[in-house]
C-alpha cells in the first residue's frame, strides 16, 4: 500500500511516500523550486516521491494532509473576533488564500496530482502528525512524546505516549500561548526573520548573558511547574498585526526591535541568552511532566519546530529524566508530511510496527540522488575540468587530503537529506583544527553573519574523546549540543574577550567548531547511516589524528540546500569554495574556466539578503 503525506501552505512544504510502513522517499519543495521555505503545494516533491517508488499518482492508495484546515480556519475566525476591530487588515490579507485554496484542499490536491488520484484524503491533526513523525520512525517500542511549535490548528504543544503502533496525546497547550511563538517574538525583536532566523538567535545566545531572564518570567508569561504557561498578550501583536511584538516590549527591553542588518549590540546578545535560558527551563519542565504522566518510560521522542533547538535538546538529555532521546530530523512542518503518512498507516489502519529497536529514518537520506553518468554528462556539457576516481577508498583519501590542507570542499553524494540539516550528502566540509576556517567559511563561502558557529561531524567511536557525551552516544542528525571535552580546551591568549570580540579567541584544539561557550552541535558518524561521510572522516583521522571535521550545509545565505549537480556547481562557482565533489568527480576551483573570486558584499547587494 502506498500512502503519500503532504504538508503545505504554511512553512516548508514537503511530500513523503510510505510503502507498507517503510519510508521510501521524502523531500522539501524548496529544494526543487529553489525558493527558500517554499510553502506552496509540493508538487515537485510529490512527483519525485512517486518516481522513487516507481509508481504514478493513480497508484496511490491514500493521501494524508498534515493538519485539519477547517479547524485552523476556525482559529483564524475566533482570533479575529476576539481582537476586533484590531487585526482587520491582517484578516483581509489572509482571507483570499483561505477562500481560494486552503478551504478547498481536496480540490487543490486533486488538481496538483494531475487529476489521477481517485482515492480518499485523510486529515490528521497537526500535532498528531508531529507526534507520529517523532514516535513511529524512532527505535523505541514505548516512549513519551513531546511536540512543541508555533501553532497547528489550536494546539501549540502536546504531551503524549507512544506504544507499539499507537500514539495518544494526553495534554496540549493552546494558541495564543506558544513556546514557538514566544521564541519567534524574540527572533523578530532581535532583528532576524521569523520562521528562518530562530537558529541565528540560538547561535547568538552564548555571546550574551541571561540578564533579562527574570524580567521575561515576571512580565511576559505565567509559567507553571508542569511547563505550561500563559503569555501576557499585552506584549505581543501576532494575533492582530503583521509584527510579533507590541510597543510594550520596546518599553520593557530598552528600545524598539533591532533593524535587520544593523549592528548587533550587547542588548541583542543578552536578549538571545535570556530567551534561550527561558526556553530551556520550559522544555525541561514539560519533559519532567511528560515523564511522570506517561508512567516514567526510559525514552522520549520530540518533534515540532522547537525540537530543532539543539541547545535545549542537549540539556534535556543531560539533565532530564529520560535515558534516551530521539528527535525527528525534519522536526518542523516538513516532517508533518512524513508524520501524516505514518499516522495513517499505523494509527488509522492499525498495521503492525516492527522497528526491532532500529531507527527507521534511514539516516534521513530520503531525497534524490544522481548517478556518476548523469554528473559526468553534465560536467562535460559545460566544459568543467574534473578528476574521476573509480575506487571509493582512493576518492575518500583525496577528499580528506583536500580538507587536511585547509581547502573548503563542497560535497554532494548519495541521496539528499530530508530536514534542515546537511548530514554529509549535501555538505560543505572544512578542517576543524584550523584557526581561520570559521571566519573564512562564514564570510567567504556562506556569506552569512560572522558569529554563526559551525557543527562538527565526528566518528561515533571517538565522540566521548572530543565531546562531553557518553561512549558511542548517538547524535546522527546533528540535533544535540554538547561541551567540548575539557582536555581539548586551551587557555586563551591574553585577557578574555567578550561579545562578538570573543569570536577571535582560540578555545580548543578544534577551534573552528568550538562555540564561544565551549559547546558544539554534534553529528556522530557510523557506517550504517552515512557510510561515505564516515569513510571521509576516517581517512582524515588517519592523516591528521583528528576524527572531527566541519560539516555545514551546502548552500549560501538566502538559498536552500543544493539538490542537483547544477545547483552544486552554480554554488561552487558563485562562492570562494576551493573544491567540489560530485559523487566520484572532484573539481578544483582554480582549474575551472572563468573561475574568479566572489565579493561577499556584492553578493548580498545583488540578492538583498537580510
């Protein structure tokens, strides 16, 4: 039986195809349209999923949409009535899309699927889809479930219990009281874009001090021992305006929101540190409540946009009541497509679930791949200069040598990752030992803010040598933050620096991945989930003695992660990357026709990026 899951019309549209409970394919629409966070109907992603399964749309048995649009429209109407006449302009702005598309989803999906699908449409609730995406692919037979995001229909968070092939949501928090929206309000207030800048806020937090934490707790929310809370809506405007915060917030935090691209001051750093501390406290409280209310299971699964806060996840694993935590790699709305399909298979059709203690996410490598033949035909057609390696060992050794000699290498091989993290298949690689690599990659390759940290990929067998984690601890999806081991830290030269000046300090033997608070967002590598990437880092270790490599997403600021060889080559030539690997083809920038240095400021002006 083939079930197509769809998420669309809000943020990060995606499609996922499940065959008899097995995840066959999943991808975000943005990777095909090249429009970041594309929220339109994911027709390109859906067509890819069908091709990967070897079927056409008329062979689908069921199509599942990740939420209930009528219940969401009910929230829109009730919110407008509650805040009327304020918000009338905002209501009118959103109404045409509802009347034309969202209230007619069966019709819209029928048209998008070329009129070929004649079966039923299934509509799980939003947080049911999140919960299903967290529990059913996890390796656990039983687990507590925690979902936290901005808002679904009415729910903004839920606590549930998964056992076998069934999930049950036990308690929920409801709009407008939302941890996701609270965090997004501070994303807006500190000058970053809502729904895409939250990870920037998280990365900025270690530069500041949480001096506003108590002010947030005293004024913005009434936090209960179980982690539930009510927001003081006098400080927020998202119910009736197209901004997140009101002027009351300006008064509370010493001025208006930071303008995008203006200088980041100590206030923004301290606000980021403060809301991060509040978020972690709320997540820990809810997790403790989930543990108690579900019979104290050993395991917890997480989904929803807040589950991408890997700093909070790291604290949860270290300080929370659960021995094991599994987080859906596509924790945001994109993962709702996967959850909707799995919810339909297991929960609604009551099919048996036999994960046998294994992660069923397949390394989250669920997107398209391209053969060496396709790649070579493309490279030859544009006159690119490249070396082709027949053997995998020889190829991995060549890539490791490039990285070890401080080259920045774009790497595209195998199936594309599903979710926001590059996990080695669509990655930019660098030497974690390099003192200059963090700034070089941010400013000359990624064209992004200099304060942004880079994540390490580390051989799983070496994770506890470099990071404060248990031996062979799993973090295959780069969703946990841990401290760099004390033995790897070095004393800074001269007096300690503060704020963004701390960026220039050398803090460890792997300085390019060590954040200013001596932490790192860790990805562990094993031979089963990410074999090519594992072999590259293993070859790097054999050359250098270091089992750690920088892994950042293969894209530049303002663009989605690359999908095709054409995307990868264009990104390679449009940045100051040194080398490009496309499957078994290795290209050096200085050998390419018309290669030239790229100016960051000119790039930002051209694309008007914030």
